[in-house]
C-alpha cells in the first residue's frame, strides 16, 4: 500500500475533490441539498477524519475528543469578538489553542494505553466540560454560551475602517459572507485540504510508524523507537482537526456552548468513525455523512408522518406499524443510532468500508466461479481477493 | 468540627454509590475481562425497577371525594388503597424497600441475559470493541427507558418512618446542629452490607474461592474440570444486582432520570482507575475516598479559595494518581498492562 505511486494519490484527490464540490448536485435526490446540512457533513467529516488519524492508525480510543471541538469553537468566537469577523484568523487561532490543549491532555493521558487511555481522555474531557460550565464562566459565558455582542472590540475590523452595524455582524472571508452556499464551499475546501493532509499522513513513514504502534507497541519499542513522541504528535494533530471543525461550527453560527464538549458528543465522533470504518481513508467521512443525514431525516419524522407514510395499508396494519416504528424516529432517533451502532460493532467491526470490501470480494469470487471451477477450487486467486 | 463530620457523612453516601458501581465494574473486569460501559445503565435500570413498581402500585381510579360537600369533587385513589385500606397505603409508602426485593431477581435476570446474549461474544475481541459495543448498549437501554418513562426526573420518596433526619450531633455529643437524613445513613449501612456480602461470598465460600482462582488463572481452573464460564456468568449477574440495588436505594436521594447511569458511570470509571484496575478493595476504598473529597471540595470555605474545585476535584485526583502511581492505589503488577 505504501509503495503505491503518488499518481494514485493524485487520482484519489481529484476524484475526492470532484465528489465534494459537486455535493449540492448529487445530494439533491436525497433531499439533502441545502447548505446548512452539507456544511454539517463537511465539518463533522473533518472531525471524524481527524479522529480517525488517532484511532484508526494507532488504535488509541479517545473518548474525549469533543473537548477539542468545544475549545476550537470558543477560540474562534473569541477571535470574532476580539480581532475580526474574518474567518481566517479565527480558524488559525482555534487550531493553535486546540493544539495547546491537546498537548496538555495528551501529555497526561498518553502515559497509559488501552482502556486506561480511554478513561483518562473521558475524564479530562468531562473535567473541561464541567469547568466550562462553572469556573471558566468569564471565558465561556457558562450556560448561555459564548456569543457575539454589541461593543465587542474587534480591533482588526475597526482598524480597517469597518463600521459598527445595527445588527450583529456576520462572519466573512475578506468581505464574502459565510452563510448559505459560500459558507458550504468554504467548508468544502477546508475539508479537501484536511483530507489531503490525512492522505499524506496515511502514506507517510510517520503513518507507518503509527500503524506499527497499533499492531505491536512493545516490538516497536524493542527496535529502539520511543513511541510516545509519535503518539503525542498524532494526538495533537488529531486535536487540531477537532479544533478546526469546532472553529468551522463557529463560522457557520458564531456561538459556542459547553454542550459541544459533553462526552456524548465525543461518543458521536467515535460512532461516525466506526460506522464508516476506522483506519480507512474515506470511511469516517461516510460515517459522518450518514449519521448527520439520518439525524436530520429521522428526527423530523413524527407519528403523523408515519401514519401518512403507511396510509396505503389497511388501518390496523397502519396503526401497528406506526406503533412499532414510532419509538425509533423523531425523539427516539438516538435509539436507532445506538442499535445500529451495536449491530455494526457486532457483525461488521470494519464498518461500511469492510462491508463494501466483502461485497466486492464476493462478486469477484462468484465471477471467478463462473469463469472456471477448476481454478476456483485451488482457492489462490479467490482468497486473495478477500484479504 | 460539626461541618467536618457532616461533609464526611455527605461524602460517604455519594462515595457509597461510586463504590458499589465501581465494585461491579471491577468484578466483571476481573472475571470476564470485559470493560462494561453499560454498567451505569444497570444502575439506572435498578432505579427504574423502583419507579416501575411505584407506577404499578399507584394505578388509581377517580373516587368521589366525600370531604368536599358543596360540589362533586373527585380524587385519584390507588386501587391498593381501595382494596386494602391502610395496609395498601403502607405498601405504597414502602415502595423503595419492596423494590429492593424485587430488583434482585430482575437484575439477576437482566445480567444473565446481557452476558449470555451479548457479552459472551466479546471475550476474544479487543477492549476497544468491548467498550464500543457496551457503549451502544448503554445508549439503547437509556433510550428505551426514556421512551417509556419520559425524560424528566421522577421523584421517589423514602418511607415516612425514615424520611426525617437523625440527630447525630446530640447522639455523639457534638451539639444539636448536626442532623443527617435517616435515609442517607441507611444508604451508607446498606452499601457496607452489600460490599461485605460480596467480599464474604468471594472469600468465605467455596464457590467464591473457585471464582477467585478463575480470576487468577482461568485456564488451569478449566483444566481441573470446573466449568468456570458458568460461575463467571453468575458473577456478572451479581455485579448487575449490586449496581441495580445501588440504583434502587439511591432513588430517594436523587430522582432518577434516564441519563443518571451515564453520569455515574464516568465517575465510577475514574474511581476504578484510581483504585487500581482489577482490585476490589481498591475500587471500594477509592469510591469512598473520592466521594469524601468531592464533598469537602464543595464546602464554601474551600470554594472561596479555589472556585469551582468541587466540579473537577475527582478528575484532578485521578490525573495526579495516574502520574504518581500509574497502577492506581491498590493496583497489582500485570493487571491490564497493555
């Protein structure tokens, strides 16, 4: 895999860029083609890609990644308040703060591995969440959440002659307002860059070392590698991705609340990555898109919608089906999510990507069966397709 | 001195809940080698056994209120009261103690179903996958509870006989200012009793001895012709019962809602880590210790010096312990060294 030519990487990137930029077109049939939702796909895609760098490559399961998302959001909003409504300083600032924060948390939690690591990250993230709610209220504005106000200094904006407006200003990129389609395309471009970086890391010697840590950390250490700097580096990179995603959340809607840091939010990114396929390049993106899409669709369905959807059936069947399905949609969307997640972990630990691989493997095998039974019996080519 | 004693007592009952959950977590981990993120959900399910029983006992119908004479007034009267009179009312009053009796078989059953139905397929999988699948299970369980009982906390009352406060101060000669709710004292005693029972089971019975042997070396015990798996399943059931009972007893202290399990689970994991993964006494000691620390941190004297310390003290302690004593307070070498 490593020895693949850079040409293939460019192919992947070209296809990926095309797919992302044409998203408004091909999501239209699914009823998802509006900027708010697509933006969410892109942002959570970045989040999941970053998480996958840590979990997919090294196998270190962090249960506190939402803390970086929250920190990124806070940092971005502060940048909007203090410096400028331009999104670039906000993003840079958010990434830096998230990186700092990740260094701190990573330094402590990477001292242990396995479940200890999961629990430590979980505990530290919960601690940040509690602090954002209580002690740090001057910075985070507690329960109300941090938001823009009249009379924010915004020194850079005013230095360049911006006027105080009647309403609250909106985020912009050198004058281009970050709402609607420009907002989506901005996030899409950032997603493409983030994906490219992740691709490079996957294919780099650094990525190989991380995989070596996942497969056997002890052996890695016996060969003379000190694994902890590598782990800390990837942890920080992954935290920066989360900070970036958090700042983009603030770009689309300039307010930040502590609930973004809660551990259920950390759980969500784990779900996305696993659902799509941890350790694969595109898996996390697929997972993030699917979860955000179904969250949007499912949580809008209520009993009335179900009744009309089943209206072609006789009444008693209609009522019965509504009764069965109702707990899984609308408010109960999380139930579906949890059940789906369990099913994936139990039956398809590699996520959707493994599912696709198995299906293509199956297709190839049936094709070779048809081609000639003699060669299939020896099993050589058919089995290699599986691996 | 009064305040000091009160804070210790406060800490002990919260610590009791941590200790019981952490005890179950450690038991499951020590025997089956499974990290159970759904253990908090078991605590929550226990609490909702009590809620369900209360709902069942208070099924009522509209009855003409005779005390109001100038118009037709109706009041809700539970069937139990109509059928049994004062006895019925007394039964409703004692709903929490009765649920304890009910919760034992129910939680044991839930534990067996969970272990046989799901956990047993995950012995050989990685810890990450165990965490993930039990996390999914926890979400499913709490969403089911939410769909059934709603999202709001449901108030539960301790029996009238113990709803008052105990005058501990005057009993100990410290002045009358020190009073403490009876129920919380009972909770503390109950916790000690459960912990004692679990330890007695493991240390004083032959069955428990075999379980301990299995924890130390599963393979050898298996080679001796003992079906250790069957015993471990029972241990899982016991862990579920312990968590469930902790939940039932906690309902008068904290009105149960669907996410209480998750809240306690995070802290209990921290407790387990502080105590030392795989060490039962460590889990219990750390539970009480962290409970007490938390309650001291929430004293206003302390909060004036270090604002917000009560929110983070447990996590801070956990971080410090892991940096200074990476195996936890009573962790042994070779347990969970990954």
